[in-house]
């Protein structure tokens, strides 16, 4: 949401506006890429490294097809490349998540959503509610840094709020071990 302000201050308003859509699409692609890292680790740890190779091959194939269509046929340029990357990442990552969770962990997509996804969406929705109506107030670097600091603090507070008790206890133990006295102790749920 603060990309227009950041890009405009950094690169100049005209260029910042011209790269805004590709910048946002690349951010969306980046979230999709990072969403595939945990299933990659699970597949590797369960002795299926070939699954990861097939996923990367699928992402590349989808990206090349989308690039050919969006850039060469439709002539979308950098927007087409960024859109193709976002679609390739998410188009392969979502089925990959479902396959890995069902095959190696016995978790259905619904259970994965209920147990893992909806809670992190609470801080994301709160940040969206904060940033969407107010991001136009950012007029310089200092307000941008302050704005990001407040948003980050809110995100940390909300993330702590949604933790269940075993996760909070683990976090408390880790903080004590890192910054205070004591040893971190893991307590199984």
C-alpha cells in the first residue's frame, strides 16, 4: 500500500508510477515463492527431493508460457513479466501445498487452512484496514519510516495475540534465554 510513496520518493514520481504495478505483482509473486519453501523442506525431509525438482520445472514451464502470451502476444512488457511470474508462482504453489500436506502429513486443504492460514490473516487484515485509508498521508521519508514502524509494531502485537498458549510459552522461554536469564525449554502441546 505504501509502494506509490516509496517508489515516488526513491525513483521520482513519474518513474515510480510506471513501475508500481510490476512492483506489486513481484511482491505477490514473492509471497507465493515463500509459501512454497515449507513444503519444499517437508518433501526433502521425507525423502522426495524429486518432487521439488518437478515443482521448479512446472513453475518454469508455466512462466515461459505466460511470458510468451502476456509479453509477446499481448505486449504487456514488464507488467506481463511480473504478472506471469505471480501467476506461475501461485498457480504451482497452491497445488504443491495441497499435495505435500496430504501426501506427507495427512492434512486436507481445509484442515491446513483452519489450522495454519486463517490466524495469520488476522494481522494482515488489521494492517490492511490501517494502511488502506491512511497511506496517502505519507509525504516524506520520516513519515514513511514512522508509518512502517507503527505497522510493524501492530503486526507483532496482533501476531502475539493470536498465538496459542504453547506457542506463547515457547516464545517467552526463547526471549528469556536470548535476552535474559534462563534456558529455553520446549514444551510439547
